[in-house]
């Protein structure tokens, strides 16, 4: 597919998807060879029959044409639908791994439909591709190339931010949840408020049994820790800042990224505090300032960190 390139971000993300396709497909071919041996091309063609591609077995004259002839969408579709079978024995075994593939697939679809791609969208896609390829063998050259693409995107973003721009001020929002409008100080914490169902501003109420909840924090290095949740103070903040109740040492996490609220005994309400890089609850990207139910066992992604809500004894 030939895309209309109107800015460098589209050019870089197009290159990113090509590099991702080549690296991921090479490893998929290796997996199919291991499982199906000499019949691996027929097996791939069979699994691609539901994919929007017109390639046939006879088209796959060798592995090189197979790699270049399959779109990234089809590569990711093969990965996601056959995950356990293809990646047995690799490092792609944990719960969050498959979600990185889904994130990359969603971004590829947005790009294919020519939706606007921001710097942060492109960096998110680069992060997902880097994460996946970095866990697959013999992918160093692809990982290095993705790193170069991500660096180009970041440099372009910094240049764009440095240039003066004349624009109308954004409209004032009805709900004010902006933790980054003033610097942190040792003695104060942003005062979070939220609108209730009647449109009135109210403070959070304490949750009597909040001590039953805790959050499992999983970071990119696979290190896991558990943090207890207590809303007795009337607020509970997760972020990178020193005043956060759960502090996350992740550069892509905002100083005050998430706010938790009581929501009964089967979970909590979670609110994205207009974070720079957003929040994903399972497969849903949260809208800023809007409370969403976070059930126990569900996973949340902020930056490159996963949070899983648990209930009971730690």
C-alpha cells in the first residue's frame, strides 16, 4: 500500500512498519519450520487465508519473498492468533507481550486508514516493535534500526516544540484534573477534584475496605512488586512524582498519571489525569478525566509499565 506522506512522522512510521514486518516475519518463518518442517510454506499460506492478501503458496519461492510479500497486518494476525504455538521457548511468554503486538496492529490499521499520526503515536508504535523484537533471537539489526527511527521521531518532536507557534488557546474543560500545572514541592500535592453524576464538583470519599486491594506492578525488566491500595486519605495517585502513593520509575509515566476512586468491593474507578502518554485498560485507551471501572484481575498499561489490580492478601 502506498501512503500519502505529508510529514516526516508518516515517513518514519512507514519505515518502522517495514522493519517490524521483516524482523517479526523472519522469526515466524523459523517457528513454522520448527513445527511443520518442509510443509511450513503451506501451513503459513493456510493460516493466511483469512488475511487480506492474495499470495498463494507458489508465490512463496523462497523465504525472502515470503517476508516481503506479507503485510505487517498479516504478520501480527499470525502472531496474535497462534501466539502460544509460535513463541514456545522464546521470551515472549508473559501476559503483556501479546498486548504489545495488538498495540502495534492497531497503530498499523490507523496508519493504513490515513488517520493522523502524532509523535506520541509513532513513539508508542516504535516502543511496541522494539519490545517484541528485542525478545526474539537474531533480531539485533532490526532492534537497532527501530531505535534509530525512534530517535529521529523524538528529535523532530523536540524541534517542533521549540519552534514558536501561533494558535488559539484550547477550550476550557468542565473537569479540572491537571496535576502538572505547578511544580512539585515537598509540602504540597495537587488537589484533585472530579464531577459527580449531577455535574457538581465533589471530593473523593474514603473507601472503608480499600485495604483489601493491592496492585501488582510489572515493569519492562520483568521485575514485579506489589503495592497496597488505601483510599483512606480520600485520594490515591499513581505516577512518577515523589508525592505519588505508588511511584513508578518510568520516564513515559507522568508525575501524576492515574487517580483511583472507590467503586464497591469488586474493583476501583480509575482516571487518567491527562497524562502525556495515555493509559490503556485491557484493550481500551482511557479518555482523560473520565472515570472507568477497573475490575480485579484486569491489567492497565502506563508507559512501559503494567499494573494489575488484585484483591485479598498480598
